[in-house]
C-alpha cells in the first residue's frame, strides 16, 4: 500500500452510535478520515474524481443510485 493512501468515509451516518464508534477507531489512525454529513451535488464530483474506489453498503447494487453515479465517474464499486 502506498505511504500516501487514505481511507475517506464520507456521507451521512444514519446511526449516531455507529458514527461514534467509527470516530473512536479513527482517532487512533492517521490515514483514515471521516467527513460526516450531506455531500452537496456540486462537491460530489470532487470526491468521485479523486477516489480509486467507492464502497456501498448494499449486497445487491443493481438499482443503487450511488453505485451508478460512482461508475459514471469510472470509479470501482465495492459492495459489502
């Protein structure tokens, strides 16, 4: 893994407890960053052009708007 690799978790957290747990984990790691909250449309392309992959929290992604948007920017999509 390159020394400048970064994991960015961006978007809304529907569960406050999940967000707080993630924050505790991230504080211990300098190469993980969380940007919680709504991402405005005008900022979305900046995120998608700068990433290597988009992870979506769905097992079946055929109708996912998020996955389709990521693929339209030629980003790899990982479904978990």
